C-alpha cells in the first residue's frame, strides 16, 4: 500500500512539473514537451498532477483533448487505484 501511495505521489508531481515545463518552454519558444508524454504520465497515475498543473499555469486549458481527456484519466486512475486496493488485499 505504501508503494502505491509513493508511486502516485511521484507520478502526480512529475505530471505537475512537466505541465509547468511545457508552459515555460512555450513562452520561450523552446522545444515543447510532447502531448503524448503529458497524456502518458496522466495515464500512468499522474492525471491529478497534470490537471492541477493545467489550472496553476493556465496551460492547455483551451485544448479540448486536455480539458476532457485529463478529467477522464483522473476517473480512470481512481478506478484503477480502487481495484488495486480492493483486490490486492
């Protein structure tokens, strides 16, 4: 259980940081973080961090794929965590 919690914390911090980095890179006209990477991090448990990053940095908030996709991935992440807790006890 502790490993799962640590994993989720790390993934969400990573999602939050990468969203902020992409915003910073966009402002400085640098090479961006690929959207596939942002979605992969969210899929692998970092959706809440990505969503918080979207809100904090006002980033990707006009992209329908993110405004719909990230909340759906939050639901997916919650379902996976629920099933893991329920069936791995």
